[in-house]
């Protein structure tokens, strides 16, 4: 399929086709998707899962994490301003999929008595530059084991 045909099928205006082409080229360069040919010679586009790219391309992982941290810091501050009562009385909390822990840090900033644990995949936990004394970082897979706590916060990063 030609770029113009794909853009048309996706209702992308003709004035944006060039930018769309650059976007797709960037995705190819980042190995988000690759072109292959099936036995008949037809071109196929295969999407690469984000975690595979993050595992293989450390610079991309760092850039992606920085963006996620920025977003989570803002959300953490808003949650602490508007919903702080729901954390009162907790003794411990595990943040599943918390990356480098900006939400856990926001919670411990307001409630230092809460023991916060961040559970995430090794390629996320390994990017933590310093372990904040009020936050414990655990490398692991939530489908295998989750640390025990009074509350669990599941992070939705996408």
C-alpha cells in the first residue's frame, strides 16, 4: 500500500501526508514496526511491542520513562490535592507498574508514614537513579508475584 493510500484510508488530510510519512519513518527507525514480505511477495507491516523496544534500545527506554515520569508527577500532585483522604490510615501501599515511582513519591511526601513499594519490570526499576528512602523498589512481574500491602495501586500508563 502506498503512503497516500494509507493516509487516505486513515482519513489523514493530504496536507499532513508528508508529516505522516516522517512519523512512520521514525517508527521504523525506532523499531516500532518493520516491513517484511510474505511468501507471495506482499509487504506486511508488523508492530513491535513497546516492551521489546524498551528492552533493546536503552536510550528510547530512558526517553520514554522521562515522559512517563513527567506525566505521573503531575497526576500525583493532583491526586494528593484532590483525593488525599483516600490514603489516610494506610500503613502500606504497592504501586504496580509505577516505573520510577513518581506517584509513590507524591504519596510519601504527603504521608511519610505509609510504606510505599513500587513494583515494575526490571528494565523500569533499573533506570531508577537513586532509591528514595521512603520508597522501596521491587523488580518483578505482577503476573508472578505482588508484594503484600494494605492497598494496591495499579498504574495505567497507556
